C-alpha cells in the first residue's frame, strides 16, 4: 500500500495538509508520494470541477508510475447523499441520480470507493478512538458552495426527519444506476445498428425518448460531451424536421457543434 497526496495549491492551508500527510505516513510506515498540480479554473468553469479533474489525473498518473494497480478513494455515505442531492438540485437525469459508483475506471486506472456505505461520523469516531489525527479542510465550511450548504444545513434536517436517509438514498442511487445501465445497453445496441454514429433516417424511425437516449450515449461515450436539456430538445426537433436529404442540421452542444454530414450526425469540438 502506498499513499498519494495531491497538493492543489489553491489555499493557504495546502502546505499544512502536505506536512500532516508526511507525518501520518511516516508514523504508519507507508510510502507517500506528493503530486503538485495546477488546479486553477478557467473563466466560467467550476472551481470544484477543475480541482477534481486535476486530482484524478494526478492520482492515476502517480499510481501508474509506482506500479500500483488501483486507487482507493475515501468518499463515504454522507458524500454519496450530498452528490445525489446536488444532482437533484440541478435537475439531473439518471446518470446524475446514480451518484458515485463504487468502482470505475478513469485515465486508464481502476478506482474504488470502499467506504460509500459508512457514515462520515462513524469514520471520524473510529479515527479518534484509534488516536489517528486528521484535518478538516477549511473550505468545507464555506457555504458559498452548494455542496457545503447541503452538508451543513440540509443533512442535519434530514437526519432529524428521516434517520435512515443514508441507506434509503443510497438504495435509490443504486436503482438509478441499474436503470442507467439498461438504457446505456439499449443505446449501444441502437448505435451498433447504425455502425457507431447516428444516421438520420434510422434515428428518425425510433421513438423520441429512444432517440434522446441514443444521442446522449453517443455524445458521452464517443466525445465525452453532455448536451443540456434545452440543447437536446432542439436537436431532437431538428432531427424530426429533417425530412429531406438536403435538410441541414447544425446546433451548439456542450463545447462543440453537432451537424449533419451526408446521412449522419457528426460532433466537432470547439478549437
């Protein structure tokens, strides 16, 4: 077992985090690898998303460099509930409502979340009982972030009203994940019948909901893009109106453009 600490350099306490990790790992005899990243976000980008992308890339690269086969992440049951509520607040579909998977692959590395069923308070109690020191990230107290408002204002109310909410919410997330898995399999099957790229004529023969499912899957799997609800509805309207061979389709989606080229749809990312 090795430990990897990602130094984001985004707050004054970042150096203290590193020193703490060094001290704990030395006491436990665990090799520690510290990776410094540039996690600053671009204008209009989410600071949390930018830091997350940098973190996962750094974790995967460090694991590969040191011959490790998987990365274990410490997200717990409260984090899972926060993720689900955050998705609900944004009007997310099934992929969002499925919350965080227990295992996944990213950047060519296996990631695991073995603590998703364990409440945060149970982890903190265990650490105190085992005399293991830990740090609370000061940014977690900043209620300017939606996730922190959920953590500090909504979770205590849920605890009082529905004491078993962690288990029941996690069950709902698992149901959403199972349903999304079926929809992804259906979309892959539909797309396979079009040789891997949406063809206008057979796409128009599918029910509208199935068209939307195929297009979402194609964008996500082939291009790493996601259309907003409004963009997807506009795209479906254009497909529905595409009754002639010469009918043009062109619409901005995510950071790129979908347009009709011949009898198929193609996605071009912005340069």
